């Protein structure tokens, strides 16, 4: 071999050397990033207030892009494997789809691809990945188990390097969005993109369905007192107000509503004695709120100067400013004061 050939070989070996160490710690880092991405994703999915939303959204983005940073090392691990399990390859494909959909959700704005929004692709892929990841961890639990030696200065530096790389990747994605004028620049703290309030999409949670209700005769029972739509609309305290509906599907709209505060319909002494307020839909869908939030919750009958349409919750829907869209109960049937704590419910509706 010539001198120049030896130099080239030496340089190639130097480039490959870091990847040769890929193995158990690479897999542990991937598992940690995946679990962190899933937890932060669900937190970002549910939190609607600005500062916590921004923190969880950025954390979720950085952890998700950490998966991309780890790809070169994971490729080496996969290449060494004597057999490629089909489920492992499916898991890899699902994770790629999840990350790509997440980036598209950031840069591409609110639109559909093959009938689904990027956020639906992203969340759907994440849900599929959970059982596959659990299977993968159980299958390799002995070889991949954490060791005492993992808590070393070297591991700490490697973790810091991974975090820095993921952070740079996140800043690059954000920078591309802003420099190219992509919708990413106008996102809310939750990551949602703005839509025209007069053209808000009709979003139905999971297995819920739009019921056929008569706006004139449908009654909403508030702490035992029935109210029809016309009666609610004519309440002395009924007024117009502006509130932002931030949907977990990836969009938000700042719209004008008309309605009545729950605090104006409930007896103050009973509210003070209660722990929570439970709002139920005619479909059975329900959410529970702290009793102290009565002044922040509204029963709305109009949207942008017109009566609510069935898809948007007519005859009466709940408006809950500062909360994500799944808290805004549609087709309200009953409002009840309860002694149960507000958190005594599923984090996300199961209906």
C-alpha cells in the first residue's frame, strides 16, 4: 500500500472509530429518548397555558430529534445483528414516520396528507410504536440492562453531546421554518398553527359523533336547573367574548363567542362548597374542572356572531379558555357540582 493509501485508510478508520463503540449504550439512549418523547408529547398534547406549553413542546422536539442524531450509531448496531427481526424493522419504520410527521407538522402548517393531518400521523405512529418498543425492550432486556458503569464521566459527556446535537437540530428546523417563511414561524406555544376563525375545522374526539339535537327544545341542566338555548341566550349576563380554541389536531383560532359564565348560573355558596364541576355532553363525553374555575368557564350558544352549528357543538358548548380543545365539551347536557376532585378522571377522554 502506498503512503497516500495508508493516509486515506487511517482517516477512514478515524471517522469510523466512534461508531464502532455503538452498542448497548446506544440502545439505552434510544430507549430513554423514546420514553422521554412519548411523555413530553402527551404533556404537550394536554397543556394549554403558554409557558408550560412552550417548555414541553421544545423538550418534545429536542428529544424527538435526538433519535435522528443517534441514527449513525444505531445503523452500526443493526448491521452487526445476525438476524433482523421483522418487528424491529417495523418499529424502525414507524419511528421514522413519527419523526418525519412531526417535522412536517412544524414546517408544513395545518393541512392533510392522505386524509390525515401531520399531527394525526405523528400521534398515530407514536401509539403504534409503544407496544413495538415494549416488545423490543423485553426481547433484549438482559443485554440492554443498565449497569453501574453507565454512571460515569464519559457517559455524562456522551449524554451532553447528544443533548447538544439534538438542540442544534431543533434550532436548525426552527431556523429553516423562519428563514423560508414557512408556517412554523407563526405557531402558538403549543405548536398549533393559526386558522381563520370562520373556517375552523370540525374536529370530533375519538369515537364521539355529532348528535341530532333541536336547538329550541334542548335543555342544559345546570346544578339541577334546566335551561333551553333561548333562555341561555337571553340571560342578562350573556355577553360576547374572545377566546382561543387550540385543538390537539394542530390548529388554533381566536374567535368571538357569545355565552354565559358558569359562575353566573351557579349559586356561589354551592360552588365554594364543591370540589369540582363536571360538564357532560349528550354523547356521554365529560370533563371535570376545579370548582374555582367557574368564572373562567362559559356556556356558549354563538360563534362569530352566528348560532353554533352542530359540528361546533350546537345548541350549547363549553368554552374553556387556556385549555386544549378536548376540554371544550360539545353538545352540553349537564353541569354538576361534585365533591370529587377535578383530577379524578382520565387525563384524556376515552370516548
